[in-house]
C-alpha cells in the first residue's frame, strides 16, 4: 500500500511550467539604431555650425580680387551694403541700427576704401531715410572715400533720398525709381467701431491732442504742414546733391515714378548699366584694383534661422482672433507715420 502511494505521488508530482527561451536580439536592429542616432546627432551640430564653417571655408577658397561673396578677407576692401526692403527699424529685410553701426565701423577701418550701396527698396520712414543719408555723408566727410549706389529692381522715394549721398548713381535698365514725396495716412475707424459696438471716450488737454479718427479740417491742415516740411527737405537734398535747380526739382518731384532713361535725362542718376559695370567703374575711377569687394550682411542667429522655417497659420474662422486683428489694426494706426515711400 505504501509503495502504491509513493508511486502515485511520483507520477503526479507538480512540475512548474518552463518559460519559453528568449529570442536573441538581432544584431542588424542594433546597428540600425546606432546609425540613426549618429545621424541625428551629427545633423543637429551640422545645422548649428554650418553657416560659420561655410563662411570659414569660403574665406579659404574665395579670397580673390573681384569676388562678391561674403568671405573673411585680408587687405583693402570695398564694402557692399544692401539697402533692401522698407528702410525702417523693425523691417524684416533691413536692419537700420546694424547698418549705421557698420558705417561707423568702416569709418574707423584702415582697410576699407569705399562703400558700394546695393539698393532695392520702395523707401521708408522719413527719420530712418534721413539718418542713413546723413551717416553716409558723414562717412565721406571724415574719410574722403567714395560711395557708389546701384539701383536694382526698385529704388524709390526714401531709397532715392539715401542714394543722394553717393558720388555716382547707377541704375539697372529695368529699375523703377522716382516717387519723390512724402505720404502719411490716418485710418478713420469710427464706422467700423459703431458696427461692432465699440465706443471710445478720449479725455485730452486740447482739441488737437488726439488727432484723427475722425480727422477734422484743422487737423488735416496740421498734418499737411508737416508733410510739406518733410517734402521741402527731400527736394533740397536732391537739388543740392544732384546740382539741380530747386524749382526744377519741385517740378519733377510730384510723386510720379520714372524709368531709368527718364531719371537720367532729369539728372536723378548718372548711368544705366549692370551691377558689374558699376563695380568696374568704381574700381577704375578710384584705382582700387587691389581691393576686394566684401559683402557686409547682418548676422543671423541659429534660432532666427530655425524660427524662420516655421510658418504660423492663423485660423480665420475664430471670431476672437478676427476681433484681435481689427483692434490691433486700430491701435497701430492711431498715430500717423510719415514716410518717404512709394505707393
């Protein structure tokens, strides 16, 4: 009996289930993961330093006379400044303070032998246009070095104002120039405010402390007097620098645009030609064969480049966002901005 029980227990002894064997990780998966990680790491550092190393490499291979690329150069230079987009601080294509500081630096540079302006602009603020013009005149007075201007697609209004500081002005045969004058605007939003139920009460110290919206006849005359004053300055700058009769400039400066042929006949520019012809003229006239043309461009940070590649899409279907856009427009145009600008 005891033997039968022992045999029973042996036959029915509990056996724990065995775990299935682990599958060995394939080596190819590990290799792929390592390669992907390396590419991501290298890609990040490439984006971070590509511009710096690109410029450094350009300095090694491109430091030759007549090269117009942005490179680190040694020796005499003719520095190219780009006046592109609206001549106004905060413009996305033109950096006003950087440009002024760069001219100051060139004034104190022994290697600099001249400034070449590449202009492609419809104009800008009266203040910024005049400040840039005066800074270029100061550069010439202090250094005795030449300034050339080349007008590309558009060089109108404030861009014409700035070019008046140049010793010689070239224009492309397809340039649109002229538009000599001053413009400002005051937006009357009273009808819109009534439509959407906005009421604005203003408490002022005088009847003209808050001008516009709506604009009275008296206030219109005040603004007109300011426009006329800035216009007289503009006309005087053109007459002085182009050796033109003041009355003749008043006659041609009615705000219209001119073709290059018309501008040359009126004495607003000197020559019609290509960028390369303007460069060669400056080199030959001032015996600058040994100088290198050096493109001066504002620095762009890595974060700026990264953010510029991201487009933000506004959802126009949301009433709140539309309301913010409307009120923002109203606030922006409360105070008028006087512009040497083509419209």
